[in-house]
């Protein structure tokens, strides 16, 4: 019997407008009335995920930064955190610079970038109308050396390249030679870098122990490479219809796309 549903956010829980549909929200509420809890497992920074956790009245801990952080938004209690060693971060950012990549990095609640672009620009624009509680702390800095040579608690780097994918491949190859890193991907144009052994799957194991349930009692839903580990670990692994084919092959079932209430359909399927 499933006791907990764990969902990725972008491309899964959120539609193309980065919203949770009414149908999906209602399905989550219905699951709770049936004794099935719900929480998030995202590559996003914690403070961004917490915005949606408040919307959904989530009580269980949130998995953020691909598993580098597990935190209760109701009490701010940190259950697990593993940052990138600052000496390793210093080597890491220099590789990304050498490869000519745009990149940003973040801690639990601070977003560092050289320029407002991609996610940082989206957050910046959202901040204009967001409540104080929902604002993302964005710091635009020219030189990453100061941040990367001190222990700021950096949980994740993200490098993005739209036009020259070979730059990402080159960076991946160079970063593979640096000890203490875990490389993943949440979209075709990015490279995500965390501390070694960080994954949503490993975080799911920690979360299951915290919630005093078995992995077999968890349903995990996702759409990208960084979701595979939790899809495999969960009792029921669900891939979105918009997921990459490589993700679908690891899933127990495939639901509809994120623009067709796929998460809602996967949830309601439990109660047929």
C-alpha cells in the first residue's frame, strides 16, 4: 500500500506555465484524505520549493537540490545536508569558466549568478510581485572566487548551454576528473553538479527512514535523468508522458504529460 507520493516539480508537478493545476491540487488533497501523504523532490533550491510546499500545505520534509538537502518547511528543521567542499567548488567553477559556460549556484536560500539569465531572470521577475516570504534571495556577483574559496554551504551548481552542447560534454569530461562530485542532468541543455553520492534516490532512502515507512510504500514521479534514481528506488516509479525515453524504461508506469494533469492521474490511479 502506498503511504507517500514524492513528486519532481519542473516537467512533472508543474505545467508549462510553472503552475500546479487545479485538478492536480485537488488530487493531492484527496490523497491526503485517504491517508496518503505528498511531498516534493526537486533539483530546485529549497526556498523555491518551499513556495509550492506552502501552497499545497505539505507537512512532510522536502527533498531539494537533487537530494543535497532534506528539510521541513513547517519547522525549518534540516534532516540532511551535504554541501560541496569549498576547495572542490574552487576547482569546479574554474572548469566552467574555462569551458565558457553560463552557470549559477545556490545554498539553501541564496542564489548566486553573474548575470540575470535563465532561472535567475525568472526568479528576479517573480520577486517583483511576490510576497516577502516567497522572494528568492538573488546575488549577482562578478567574481565567484570569493564565494568558492570560503565555506558558504554551496549545495549545487548548474551550467546551461543552449547553442553549443559540446561545451557541456567537455565540462562533464573535465569535472569527472575532480574527486568529490556528482554529475546529473534535469534538462537537455544543462549540467547539474553536487557533492558526491547525492541523488534523489539516496535522499528517498533517508526520507523513508524519517517517515518510518518502507521504500515499497512510496510512489515517485518524475520526467528527467535526475529522477531515475528515485523512480528505481520507489515501490511504484512513475514517468511522465513528456519524460525522456531513457527515464520511461525505468518506470513501472507512464502517466500523462505535465500539461495533461499527469500527476493527478497517477495519484487517482492508486484509488481505483
